[in-house]
C-alpha cells in the first residue's frame, strides 16, 4: 500500500504502532516548533476561550500537525488587490477532531484559493484533548477513531467536537466583516477535509438555514447517507475510490442530495487514498482545486448577483 | 437498459452551438476528411457499402451519419514527433440509429491527438433507418409517441454489430501497431452513450483478455450494476447528474468495478444532461476530456513508449 502522508496513515497503523512502534517507511510524528499564524483573529473576540500555550505541534514527514487547540482562530488569506471576485471560503482542515493538518489541508488550500480570487479563511477549530506525547497521542487517536469508524457522522468524536460550533462562528464573522474583506455575504462557503468535511456537512445541514454556508466542499468525508432538507446548500463531494479510512460504498450522501433535487457533484478519483490534500503528482486528484473552482463558477458563486 | 438508448436519439443533442469542426461531414461527404483514410475494419470482408450512408443535419445544428453498413476506422494522428504510442478508438453515440460523428467523434479525436494520443474514429454499423430525413424524423416521432402511450415501455434496440466492429477495430490497430508507432498493449476506447455500450460490450464479448480494449472511457452510458468480467480493463466513467436517460444517482457499474477490485474512476457532474460530448459550455462537463486524459496520464499512458 502506498505510504500515506497524513494523520490517517498513522491512525490506520495505530494497532501496529501500539505494539511495535512505527512500521518501516511510515513517518513517525516528531515534535515541531509552533508555527506562527500572522493575521490570526480570535474567533470570539475578547470572549475567545483557551490559550495558545496548550497547543502541541508535531511533524509527520512533511505534514505539520497541531493538537490540543483550545483557542480557536480564523486567519484570512485574501486575494491580491483588485483580484477578488467576492466569494469567500472557510477552510476546515482535518485530523479526526483531535488534530489539524493545518498546512496540508489549511494554509496551502487557502493560498491556492486566494490565488484564484477567492477570499479564504483558515479555521483553527477547538480539538478534543490528546496526550502530549506524540506516540501516546497516535495510539489514543487510533483507538478513538477505530471505535466509530463505521459510523463517523453519528460517533462520539463529532458529538464532542467544538468544530461545528467554531465553523458557525467563523461564518458569522466573515459575513459580519464582509465589507472589510471585500466579500459578498451571500457567497460565503465552507470547504472541509476529512473531519473538516464532516464539520462542513454538519453546519451545512444545520436546522437554522441562515447559519449554513452558501456551498459545501466535502473532501474525503464519509459517504454515509442522512436526510437532507429541501433547501440544503449545493454539495461538491470528492474522494479517492481507494480511500482506506472510508472504504468506498458508493455515494449514498450524494443520492440524498439528489432525492431532494439539490445541486451535487461527485468526483471519485481512482487512487489517492485518504488525506491527499490538494492532490499529488501521478494522480487525478491533483485536479481537485480546479474542479472545485469550476463548480463554484458554474453555480455563479464567483460573480456578483448585482448588475 | 437497451430500450432507454432509443431516447438517446432524441435527447442526445441539446448541445449548444459547436465550435468549427475540423472535419465537416456535411460539406462534402466524399472528401469530408480530405486526406484521411476510412479503413474497412474487416478488410476485404467488410460488409455493406458506403453508398448506404445518409448524412443528416440533426436539429438544424449538428451533422450525424445514418445507415452505416460498411464499418470503418479513421486514424487521427498527433503532430509529428508528439505521439506517445497510446491509441484510443473514439466510439460516438446516437442510439444505434445514427452516429454523432461531429460532436463526439472528430472533436474528441482531435482533443486526444493534441495530447500525443493516436485517435481512431470508428464508424460502427447502425440499425437501418429510412433514407429520407423527413421519414426518419417521422419514424422517431412515432416511436416516442407509442412509447408514451404504452406508459414508457420502449421497443428493444437491436444490436447492429457495433461490438463486433469495435473488436475488429482493436484487432486492426494491433496488427498495424508497428506501422502506426503504437504500443499494442496501450489501445483503448472512449465511448459515448451507445458508443459507451459498444465499448463495454466489446469487453464482455472479446474471446480473450488480450483482444479487449486495454482501458476504456465510459461516457454517459447506462450506470446499472453488472457482473464485472474477470481481469476487466480499467474504466473511466463520467456522466451528468441530470442525465435524463441514465442519471438516477445509481453509479452501480462503478461500484461493481470497485467491488471486483478493478481500477475505476468516476465523475458525475452536477449538470450537463445527456450528450454533452466535450462539454456544454458553462458547466463542469467541459472538464471531462481533461480528466480522462489526466487519468490516462496517471496510468502512465502518456509516457512515450512503443511496444516492448
């Protein structure tokens, strides 16, 4: 099996890690210096809980991971002056609700979106606490995940997670500051990867329609069905068909969208496994961002409704 | 499943105004593809006659061919020095009663040749239709009328032998692989609608694995679950969610390929209806051909490589 570069790889190997340490060729997480996030805005203003000092930063190969986030922030990545098209996307990285692949599924994605004229905002949402030690944390995360991997949308992790609450606050913040950031409050969406996708989906289907994102980018999220309201936001659903964390079972969630005649698009890449971020060389998954942006354009999210 | 293909005839061409075609079959039938060869796929044993063919201007927009009885293959070569040794047969759609040569045939072939792929446009045999256009359209109208009256029950479509023609085309290309600088183990098919069914059937009826296409693009074909042949070739499946014929949220054929552990890729675009060819402008269906080529690339098929 091709070596994964994301947290998922380590989680899938958790039983082996528990017994033998890292398998050969698998990048073990090592301590890393905390990364500064210039421009990070406390998500709840002066009421923002927590502290940066609780954070645990590590690196698995090239993938930077932060755990024990207690102080949620939103970091803008704005298009160059004159290039903005008014669309905004909040980026929710993944990490099983216990970690954040903050560069691989966060900053990198935001920069790529900003380069396309889309204002991007990386959401550093609060995480379920994990042991400080990297190996202990991997084992803890692996165990927690495996307990509910067959029904993640109904599991304890998303239930305990502050991700959805923080994502809703992020949407509210971007909409409240639309003029300042040159975005159209009607064109603010969410793109999430893995647990970030689950977060985007949860907020996207919030009973309070006004709290939902205008559109959902759902990248390697679980494909299990759930009832979808008749006014659900449009869904862009992309995953690799060889995803090891969420083995392919077709696209029941996309079928739910179709049932209520809401816009949905599906991309099932032949290979890429779980956690490929914006894609990798030698795979069709490196077209992900272009496909997402083309879909936004088709749905008129990249142009102003006003004439 | 086959019955639904008849609807293809009426619904296959909602495509907006097309870009200037490279080869316009409407202009001069005899030399429409000036300088191109129309190679009989069965050689001197080729059935039928080109004289049977009828060119019809469909919905005032696009040129289709009817009454093909003499199946042929036309190479569309990449520019000199650009070929990578991979060949793709292009099987256009049209409900087995016409061939969408312009929209899905030549345009696709040119797009592939641009990327160093040697394309071969296949004119496969079709079911007979009245020579006269007016009679043809009247016949179509009657079929849909009776289908409507009988509560959607549509007549079965006869197989005109398009699957045999595809197999013969594969054989022909492989037999001339050296001459055409093609790797005989890198010969695939891209099929649209009835052409997709043709490609799939060629996989199912090939007497040996080696006679099948080495990979295939299955564009807006029926999506129901089927039994996957052992060692089935890799499949790239694409269609639009709002395809009136085959878009019902069931991607069974892709799931079946996956369950059988055969390589598969799936793209289902939000909008594009049926028959979008290289894409309906303003929709994400315009991404299809690039995604197909990217998939070929990921499979190593664009790396220049002749036979080993």
